[in-house]
C-alpha cells in the first residue's frame, strides 16, 4: 500500500510531466528564460572547486554523489571540504555545519552531510546561496566539492552532471509543468563529464553529446537500527518492512530495494525536504528511511523508530582519476599560504586508495 501526501502527489505530477498534458506549454516560458542565467562564483582564482550539479529540480542524486566524491578524494590524500546549500532554510552566513546541529537551523541535507563526512575529517560548509559556503570552504581545503553550481562562472575546476540513469532528463518539461531545471543542451554545455547513477541494462551514451560518461553503481548494505545494529539485506528480505520517504523521485529508493529482493508492505511518501512519518499499525516489522529522512524525524516523538538505509557508492577509479586530472595544475594555494605543486600535496599525505567507500 502506498500513501502519498498532497505535496508528494503534486511532485509526482511534475516528475512525470502529467501536467503538460492538460496545461498550455507557454506556462513554462518564464522558467526557460530564467534557466539560461549563469551564476557568479566569486572565489580565489587558484581555488579548486569541483561542482556536482543536476539538470532536474531534485532527484538526480547530486547530493549523495557529492558526499561520496568528497570521501573518495579525502581517502586519496587530499584535504577536502564540501559546500552545500541550507535549503529549505535561508541562511546567508556561511558556517561550518556540525553533526549535533539542529535540522531546522541548517537544513536536512547539510546536517546529513555533516553526520557522514565529519568523522572522515571532511568539513561541511553551508549557506544560501551556496557560493558563500564555497568561498569559506576554500580557506581550509585543497579541493572543495560543491553540491550544485552547474552554471557557475567563472567555470569550475571540474563540473560533473549527475543523472539518474533511468530518467536522466526527468519529465522533459520546465516548471510549472515539469521538473526540468536546464535543457539537455545547456546542461551538457555546462559540464565536463556525466555521472550516471544506477546503471540500467541498456548502456546508451549517445544522448550525452560526446561528454565522458562514468557509471556509478549502488549496493545496499542493510539498515542501521537506532542502537547501531546493522540489519543486513538477507534479514531485511525476511521481514515485513515499510518505507517512509520525503524525497524527490522516491522510486529510486524503491527500485534499489527491489533490486535487492526487498518489497515493502507499506510505503509513505512526502514531498522533498518534508517529513514522511512511519505509523505503528500492525503489518510492519521495521520501517526504513534514508539518511536524509532520518535527520528530519529526530525529536518527532511519534511512531516507531525507523532503521536508516546504508548504501555503498562505487565511484570507480576512472571517475576519481578524471577529477584528479582536472584538479592537477602548476600550483595550489595551501591554508598556510605556501604554494606547492598539486602532486606534492597529494604525495606528502597518507594516500589510502580504496575500491570500496563507506556506506552513505
């Protein structure tokens, strides 16, 4: 049984393009004109900023990809920071987000990122607009991974376009008829490479305009209970589970569960950045939520305690090598004020290459 809030039903109509069949297409013209605008990013000329953007309003996977990329670069010896938006909270001052912050002060995505990245010594800076966070992050890192900023100018050191491999261009319509942020042509012109998340059986790369395409696989490790116990996939298959999600394109999560043989008895869906509350009615042994949804449920005091899904992202060496090659240059400005070659910065620190990154 699937229960959707009114906000989720409206979001689903945008994501499917259903409104385009009943409303005049001219309604999308103002957004299409606005979407051409480039976003100024005033940072030091030597700052190395890797942007991870999406062509959709939500649901492309750019935030967890940014998180996984920051972890991977940190494991390879770089001093990394991540910059993100405080959306839906408006907070212009760029501050470092700490794991014990409140979600209503920093936003759900910033808090989720801080919870995962702080133990790995990757600081998270957040503000709205996120350009302030990027500027602050460049003062403490060799490389800043920015969640967003696909249209930044001057052009970033590297710009990655995150796409859901099953629906890379979403509904194909601009708001208020659909969820398309940029046309395919403009999105591809703004990026250096495309990262496809969740690789389908058909590996069609012709639609990406000759850009390098990197595939990222996802593997479900299980679900983490409130007491820290990990319920593995085999155990989840034997349980009657429910899923509560407040995300854009929640079918991505349901598809991942189905690929691992997990078919929820009950599904509750809310709009992105909203709260989907698990219920305590009979028929469900365990409720599952994502890490982003988990931070929104803290302190609610209603319903059963859910388990947080843990998903491993396999970025692959080709993608990491591509980002390294874009960042490599003649000099890099370090926090101490000294200038060192990029290669020397990496080699002077303990490099810990790993094919398997922590679950995110």
